[in-house]
């Protein structure tokens, strides 16, 4: 059964980060709750709603930005203690706003994620010991009663942290969501034992019993994409406290069961309908009042989704779509920072409370709001309470407009009368994110500001294609770039009124490294712009992967055996020289995306997959040695050129050796051919449309008649990806040249023949014709390199 929810706006705060809003528990079932929210101005405030009006409970003074808000409480009591993190400090407040904790952690990194857990067991010295789990970029720290009890250095950036409920598991088990697509399950007791013994933490999972020299990483759960949000299923982990919900950067939501000693078990995984919408917040609540919990999901693109209760059942099968289905979907023009289910506006009516990036707090309530159900084309009937609220809002709006006019006149008078008056450029908060959409082999750039955006200028010194985005209402203008300038792309987006978010989709070219500069001009006075510089690496279409394209699952050991017996024709690139582990890691960071700036603590092995061709790249490196293995000869060629230039610029002498498999080029061609054939067929159909429109339909063959009938769909697909075929032909040309380059043969003169084959050869024999060009012995008669 689908839900019917109605939006009700409550309040506006400062700019908020993910997971900075909570609902305090109520004293009884379905009673009104209080909202606690922290913003980037350092203000923590709590308010409730009474008869449609905001009732402030407390509000703190401004300070450093609040990065996380959590609730905690002793075992067996109501979790109504409020904990916030600011830079390297943790503060605790009661539900009435009294400060009871001010703790300076003295950590080197600012706190990005936090979780509070109370433990009551014999292994700890104190009963009901409060445990703080704090994470920076790559370091996990745990504190018991403000005493440091251990730390762990993650192999990649930590996006979120959570702990299994101690009253159910009788232990401290932390789960880290890492940017390399791994959920790392840590043994907090082992970390504390190592801290007491002075042993350095290890970074590899252990299969043996916990001891002072064992690894704190009990398990590593590989998920399809980088996890961005964690939450306990049913808000308490289930009956055994072992079920953990996670959301990924491409919008997927899954459920896994993790324990301290047994291997993790997969429950289900829901694929995202819209790739690129990262999950920012998760929560469970019974919205329909039938006793079954619903799963609430908030995303970066502004969408809020509610999943049916079957999705939370531990026995649900991920392969059956009817077990997991959406009951409600809502989209707002701002990214969602937090979602919570509860009762806020009206007692007895459950709702979804949402906070956005700009600080807007609104609810999606099950109550039928007055004036919405009775609206027609001519009039709207409002209740007396609604009319009173409308009058108060109009009076408040008029007062704000008067104050704004007075301050504007004062500013203009000061600027005209005084020669020493200076205009202060305001601080511009721009939330930007560049992520790869693997399904489309394109990048998605999201820009969000706290004030309406006037225009956005995108400039690039490498070729990129700007693609159409359906939800954009901006007017796009392309400017010609002079050949002598460094500009390759210059595009302007003129936004409509009250636009605070802009989405841009673009496609890059591998082999070319450069910078994408984005100038965001908001509607503020004095006129100013914010610059964001984004680096595009030479292997920009490669994304982190776990193994040869197989999806992660419970049987990960079997996947590793498949990796060992992989039949792909790999080419090998080896580097040997007097370089350190940090230096070679910095070189890889400049070549590949999604890599942490911090080098690993030990020899590392990374895996990447090409989003367009599905070829693989394995990187194994340590001090003085680096090996790269790929079934795409163009990837090996790009790495060889880039790494040699970087080593030369650092005056480091390296020995480079290449072993190219003769079937690597034809193998990569077969992988990319389905997409190439689809685009070639699309453009051939487009070229026939104008001629077919002038002919008599009765005389057309069925295949030409089908092309004419699907004209709208063909033009829409070409409009969405106008230059995709040209990019594919460029990749095919590079593959063709690199395939023969390592044989010492120059085939650049045969490129026109290759392109003619793509555009003119019949589709049924296109693959065979291209393979003949890759294997034709006559190519060896061309000039040597």
C-alpha cells in the first residue's frame, strides 16, 4: 500500500551537514517530539511545534561548524542526551540545553563522523561506560569515559561509523563505511588490548581468536560502491543487534548481518533507479501505524523515499523485487542532509522530518493539511487556524522586507558619501560534488549554494562534452574558444529565479589530464563569484572495483578464486627504481580518481574498472617496485607515458618494462563493441530520417517504417548523448594505434580506413571487419615507429 504524505514547512536554520538533525524521544507513543539540529555556524538549537507555531527550547551561541549530532543515554534509559562534534571537540547537552560535557579529543584530524554507545559489561572498569567512536578522514578513535582506548588507520577515507548495540552483543563492535567500497568490522576490545599493550594496530582481517597481537579488523564486507551512510536496522539492529543498513554513493541501499566472530551474511540489496544520487541519511519508523517499520532514505539529489516494511525483514530475498518496494517518493530542489521519522507537527500523526543543505526543516506528514484537500480551480477553503497562521506569515514577511529596504538604503548611502567605505565580499558556501556515473561513463557535477545562483561558468583546459540534464531549467550558452588559448570548453549556465542547485553532466576523454574550473555567481551584493577547481586525471573513466567485474556477495572467497583463474589477456607494466611508497602513491593519485591523498602504511593492491569498456586495471606497489596489469593496452600506454613524465620531473631514474599481450587490443574491442554498435546504429537511423520523411510510407520496408515511427525516441537519445559516437571512435582510434605501437608499427595512416569501417560497414559484419584491421598482417608493411 502506497503512502500519501503532505509537505509542511517548519523552520529555517543555517547550512547543515549530513547527520546533524535528530528527534528527541517522546514521553509516550505518538506524542509530539522535539527537533535538535546543528549548523555550520556552530549553533545547536532545539524546538517543537505547537498549533503550527515554532516553540524554541534552547539555542546555543555560534562557534565552529557542527559536523555531527548524535543521541545517547545509559543502558536501559531513554536516549535523550545530545552529543555534537566541532572540529576536534565533543560537547554534550541535556534535552533542556544544559552543557554537561566539554571534551577536547586533541586529535590531529577534525571529526567527520561520530557515534555514541553505552556499554555495561565486565570487561570494562566502569558500569554503563560511555564510549565515543570518532572518525576523521582516515583515522578511527574510540574513547571510554573520555579516555583514549585505541585507534585504527583505515586504508581509505572513512565516510561513516556505527556500533552494534552493546546491550545485545555484549561487546564493542564498530563498523566503518570506507570510500574503497568496504565495510570494515572492528573489534573494539582488541583495539583496547593493543592500546594497553602498546602494540601498533594491524590493518588486515584476522581469522583467529582475539588476542593482543591479533588484527582489530574482524571482517571486510565488500559492497558495490562506496558506502556513504550507515544505520542500525529497525533502529536497534534487530533482535540480535547485528543487522546494519548501508547506503552507497550511487543510491543503492542494502542490509547485512555482521558479528564479531562469524562471517557476515548478506540479506538484500536494492539497486538505484537513478544512478548518481548518493544516500545521505537512513532511518526506520512506522509511518502507517500498522506495527511494521518503514525504511526512510534521503539522497543528495533532494529525493526522499520510503520503502515497505518487507525490506527490513532479515529473511527477505534480494532477488525478489516484491519484497522491497517503494511506498512513497518526494523530490525537493535541495540536497537532503538528514531524515528522521517521528511525530512533530501534530500529535498522533506520524511524519518524515527532513533537513536540507540550506537549513530548511520540513515534514512529510500523514495528516491531511487544511487547504490542500479542498483546493479547486477557483477558490481555496481555509480553516480559522490556517488563516491566522497565514496572517502571521504575511506580517512577518512585511517586517522583513522593511528591514531589508532600510539596510539596503543605509549601505548605498555609506558607499556614496564616504570615500573610504569598502564593500566586503561575503563568504560563499558552495557545496560541490563530482562523481562518476559508471552506467553512462559520464561525470555528474552538482553545485549547491545557500543563496540563489545567478549564473555558472564552466571552463576546462581539456576536451569535455557537456550533456543534457532533464531537471535543469538553466539557459546554456556555448562559447567558441580561440586556438591559441588554453581553453577547450567554455560554457555558461544562466539560472532561473530562486535556483539554489544546478546539476551538470559531462563526459571526459582518457589520456588527457587537466582542470575543470567552475565559477559560481550567486545573487548577492556586491557581485562576486566562487571558484572551484576540479582535477580530471588521465584515467578519469576508471573507477574503484573489487575484482573482475563480479558484483560483491556473500561468497567472496569464490570470487577471489575466479580472479586467480581469470582468462583475460593481461598486459604488464613494471617500474623499478629508488622511489618511496609515498611517491608512487602520489603518482597514482595523479593518474586515477577516487584515491586517498594519504599513502598506505604497507604495500597496496588496488583494482579499477573502466566504466566504458569494462576492462580491468590492477595496481600493486611498494617501495622501489610497482606493477600494473590491464587487459586494455591503451591503459598501459597512458600509464607508461604519465608515470615516466612524473619520474623525470622528480629526477628519479626508473626502469620501465612492458609485456603486451597480442590479444589485448582485440579483447578490448570486443568489450566496447556493444556500445559502439548501438551508437553507430543510432546515428545511421538519424541520417535516414530526413530522407524517409519525404517518401511514401506505404512503399517503405518494415525496418525503415519502424525507424520513421520511432523518430522522437531517436532524436531524444541523440540529444541526450550528442557526441558519444565521436568519443567512442576516439577511444577506438587510440586502442588501434596503441595496439600496434608496442609492436613497433605506426598505423596512424590507417585511421581513416578504421573510421570508414565504423560509419559504412554493415552492422552485422562490423565486428569482423574491425577485428581484421587489428589482426591484418598488411599493417606490418607500414612505416616503423
